[in-house]
């Protein structure tokens, strides 16, 4: 078996091409994956913010969630 030698620039270009092809061929999966990452980051920030704010009662939260008549 022969050995293949690549310089760093060649390797960089091959990796770029592979990543672009992966994204292009799996657009929906990549979009879903990125959406999950964004949701996780938003949840993490909401939790961190919630840890530094004043506590409220369960009843007051449910009053806000009830439809107004």
C-alpha cells in the first residue's frame, strides 16, 4: 500500500470540500441540528437568568398563563 502525503493547505481544502458536501447533501439534518444547538443555548441562558431573579409563586405563573376573558 502506498503512502499519500498532503501539505496542510491541501488537507485544509479537502476538509472544506467534504464539509460543504456534507452540508449540501444533508441540508435538513444540518438545519435541525443547528436549531437544537440554538434552543439549548437559549435554555441555558434562561436558566442562568432565572437563577439570579426573584422567586415567584406557582399560582402567579399559572395566572399569567390563563386566557383573559
